[in-house]
């Protein structure tokens, strides 16, 4: 199935480094890891009715996270 939409995410250096390491270790793309994380989140949200935070701490908001 071809992707129809693109999402851009800004990561801290540490986050990018950890994901890049996982990508290399398991020989999968960063895009694949991102899709898997999103799929898992959506399944958890649907099945467990997770509640999203209504507000983020000001430090996270400034960094664009």
C-alpha cells in the first residue's frame, strides 16, 4: 500500500540518535519505525481509551515537541 500522507516530526538529538540506532540494529527505516510507533499509539488509544494531555509543560511547547 502506497503512503498517501506525510508527517514531519522534529526530534531532539538524543531521540534521533536512539531511533537511528534502532533503525540500524534492526535494519529497518526510520519511516518504518515512525509508522509502527503511530500504529501502536492509535491501537492503544482505541483499545484502552487513553486520554491525551490537554496541555503541555511550557518547556516542551517552546521546543516544538
